[in-house]
C-alpha cells in the first residue's frame, strides 16, 4: 500500500510541473510548449523508472529470502524462518511460511523421537530375549555334558530352564498383544461388565502374593455394580498389570491401596503405593514400551510392556491412564467411561 502512495504522489508532482511549465493558459485556448512537453515526458520516464527500481528492490529482497529459506528446508533445515518488512501480501506469505516451517520442525522432531524409541525398543527386545535364551543354553549344555552331580541338581537346572522359557513366552505374548492393540481397527469385544466385581476377583487372586511379600493390601470398592462397556479380557489384563507393577517394583512392607469410585459418567480406578517411587527421568516415558519403574535390565524384572499395554487399552476404551506422584505416594489412575442410565434401557 505504501508503494502505491509513493507512486501517486510522484505522479502528482509531475502533473504539477506540467501545469506550471508546459501549459500556457489564455482566455480562449490552452497551449502546450514543446520544451515543457519534453520536460514532462522526461520526468514521467524518470518517475516510472525510479518507482520500478524501488518496487523491484522491495520485491526482490523478500523473494530472495523466501527462495533461500525454501532451499534450506529442502535440505532438512526446518529451523529456517523469514524475517523481513514488506507490504501486506508478502507479510501474509511470511506468516504462512513460518507456520509451515514450524509444523515441519515439530514433525521432524516427532519422527526423530519415534526412530529413537524404535531403536531403543529393538535393543531392549534383543536384550530381553537373549538373556533368558543364554541361560537356557547354558543349563542345557550343562545337562548334556553331565555336569549335574545328582538328580536334585538336574531337577534344579530343569526348573530354571522352565522359568526362563515361561519368561520368554510372557515377553512374546506381551509384544504380540501390544502390537495388536496398536493396529488400526482392533476389534473390541464390547459388553457390559461390572468393574467392582472384577476387582474383588483380582483381589482374591493377588491376596496371597501380597501376603508372601509382606505387603499391606487395602481395597476400597463400592458394593453396587459399576457397569462398563468394555472388552472384559483387555480390562482384566490392564488392571492385573497395575497390581503386578506395584507388587514387583516395591520392597517388602509396602502399602498398596486400590480404590474404585464413580465420577459422573466415568469410573476411576486408583492403584497407589508408598514404595520406592519413580524417578523424574522415567516419569514422562513410563508408558512407553520396555520402560521399567526401577530402570533395570535384569532378568528378574517385568517385561517392561505392562504399563504400555494398560495405557493403550485405556485409550481404546475412550479413557486414560495417568501417573500421579503426590508426596511419597505413587498412584496410577485409570479412568474409563461407564454406562449412562439411558444406555441400559
């Protein structure tokens, strides 16, 4: 807009010069002198030339920046931004280019995180499969070479082989489950299920395990039904994972409290403990595959997939799994939608 005003002003000046020096007014006629006309044409040409040069400069600078930034982006430098002062049209281009570059930069950062997560997951998977496999191989060779001194030792070797085999089976099962849950269009077998009754059943199953490890187990579950539209098998496994997580990653004497309550059209299941807690460095990535609360890679830990499976299951059901670390308490809170009264009519 500014350039148009400058050009208009310059043309007005040329016109005034024409009227003052080239045009002679008499009572009946208007005369234009040749010298005045030539002066007018000269000023007009100079004005148009200067305006064209000035406009070209104002256009060329933004275009050069745009071309240079686009060239950098084609080479993967998504941090490029345009910074120039220009008229409205180029300002709009600058804003939209910068917005596009920012979106590309964020997408590239996400891709790098996904690639890093993929590489770490493959390394962890290789480790978690190789560790028990190496143990199995070692005890098998010991049995083949007759290194077991007596039948009791042979049975011990066979028991260890069986344990490691079960661990590998559990790991492969978890990997298969997580892969299936992340597949588009995973078929959920939705039906009304009472989450309160499910918790009471699981509490009975886990009671001896908590007792053996000298845990204090507290359960607060309402008497009435809390019906959910859910895939019973998946939800059962998700809740089991939360209980198993509290059991495996805390020392004897830990207090574990399981609480279930209705909150509007949702139900909230909380599994809280006052155990060892979770490090800040792990809190943000805890629901990613192969992340363990104790950050260990020992064969005695879990598969590192339980919380990832539980979180994915919650999302598939329209809910969420969050970690709440208040004071010395570690609490996993699973929120799921429940049936509304009209849904059961």
